[in-house]
C-alpha cells in the first residue's frame, strides 16, 4: 500500500464518522423508553467523540497531503428502539475493524505519528462497541 491509497482509506473512515454523527443525532432524539434512558446518555457522549474522530481524521488526511472528504454516506432511517441501537453497534464494529487495520497500515508505511493519532479513535470505538453490546444485552 502507498500513502495515496492510505489517504483514500482514511477518507472512507472520515465518511463513516460523518454517518455516525448524523445517525447518533437522530437516535439520541428519537429513541424513547425507560429501558433506553442510560444508553441515550452514552450515545450523546459517543456523538461528541465521533465529531472528534472526524476532526482527527480530517487533520491526518490534510497532514498527509490529501483533501478531507465532505461526502456523507447513505444513512438508514431507523429512528427508534433496539433496531436503532443494533444499527449503531453494526457501524461501530465496522469502524473498530477499520481502525485496527488503519493503525497497522500506518505503522507499515512508517507513519508512526499518524498511527499514534489514530490509537485514541481505536480505543474509543472499542468502548462504543462495549457500551452498545451492554445496552443490547450481549
């Protein structure tokens, strides 16, 4: 893999974070019920972290000579309940795997500073997965 390909993958990751931001915004506003109250507070925290992830990715893309994407992927309209949380979990699991790959790829390319910038995204995404799994009783 070359740096250009790596930047393209980071832009895909950025687009996924944009999806997370929009999806979490909908879900924190529309998921209702006492059984979801604690996870809604967690989703609000996730939302702030997703914005930070997007900023980190955009900064790294620009640092590597790329142009951060402004594309937002299609977002399924699932506004309530367990189905919405499952959608969030599926997205976080995908992002977790992508960040694992990205940290390794950055190291292989000798971009140790970029790998270090991505590690907090990896850890926070793992935390998001665990929070959502807990909320869904897994």
